[in-house]
């Protein structure tokens, strides 16, 4: 049985109860979690996760919430956010070491200042290193696995270092889905700082020009099927601009859904279901979600992906 009093005897970070999760997601939707925790350091992470596992209490990692859609009812468990206490980026023995809660933008900026090239593609992506590793994030032809060396994880009661070759990395997936990413190491190539800065600026400008960054969104909603693009299929289905409640398929990029203001997670789910059903009827292609759904019934249509 999980006890707030027991947690307070060893946990050194920030702890609240019934905290709304909407502010911690890029889509700005989601009800409260039973417990919300911001560990102070890696030992704090290991301590709280081990305690929750021993007591068989559900928990989830929040990060920056850029790939999470949390139900309006919230999450019956503990939400753990590493961004405040586990976010250092350093250069050690020629490798970039980034803790799991570090923002990708912070990692890219550090690489630029260190004149190291290879992660410019991640410029502007609103996620954390841990989340990016778990989903093998990518953009502009690059992926996390391209420069990844190994990952430090909490798994099954132990802290392990997993080499990239043993990480089962592929398009938008990895073998870390059941792990807590504590840190990751990257091997990048020396380059000209001005050229790296120019490349980063070009990619950010392209991102700003093609994506609806002026409104809350969760990035790409669906994975690209082999040989085509989800956005193209959605647009060809006549769904660009389609709206359910205060959730809309972006007029700027059809694989983005945007929060027009006070959106409900239930409306996002309904729009997801409409897109998947319509695209499948038109093409026979079943779109798989790139985001994760938290707190929804397991028999929902969107969970079939």
C-alpha cells in the first residue's frame, strides 16, 4: 500500500497530490494524477520507482509531455517528471552525456557551443532526452540512434548501461519502453561552429514554416506508413481543418492536431478515431499513433495501434 507519509520519509524532491497534468503536456490537456513527483537526482528517481514497483503502484514518466495525450479523468497512479532535477548535459571523455530529463533543445545548444555536429536535426523538438531515446525520435532524416552510444536505465530493480546495439532501435520505437532512462551518451563529430549554428537555424526556420507551433499540439499524431506520409493521407481524405470540439486538424500540417483553447482529451480521441477510420476506408492503410494515450479505456479504437 502506497503511503504519502512513507514517501516523504525518503523522497527529497517535489511531491504533490491530485496535481493537474495538463500544464505538463504540450497539448495542454489532461486531468490530475494521484501523485506528482519531481525527483531531486538519480538516487531519488531510483528510490521512488523501486518503492512504487515494490508496492505494485502504477507510475508513468511525464518528461515534457510532448508525446502524451492524458485523459480528462487524469491518471490513477504516480506521474514522475525528471525535467527539474535530472537534466545535466556534459562532455566526458569525448562523449556528450545527457541526463534523461534534459530538454532536447538544451542538448542541441550544448553540442553547438561545443562545435559538435550530428544532433542539429533535433533543434526545436519540444521533448526530453529520455522521451526521445524511448521513442527513437527523429526529424529531417536524422534519428536518436544515429549518434547514440549507450543508455543508462533503471530496469527491474537495477541500474544498467545498455549499448545501442542491444537497444532494439527502429522507426519510432526502442527496447526501453518499460525502463526509466537516467542518461544517454552520444558520439558526435567535430565541426565548424558557425556552420552547425547555420544548420540549426535553417531547421528551426523550416519547422516554424511548416508546423503549427503557435498553438498547443503534441507533434506528429501518427507514424508515417512505409512509402508515404500520414499528413498526405489525412489531407487526401479531406480532413485537413476538421474540428471536434476545440481540437482541430491543423490547416498548416495535417498530421498535427491543435488545441484551439480549453480542448478536452475526449475530443482528441474522437478526432483520432475519425482520422484512422476515414483513412482506412479510403486507402486500406491503418495509421498507427506516434503519441501515447494515458488513462483512456483499453478498448478504445485508438488503442488498437
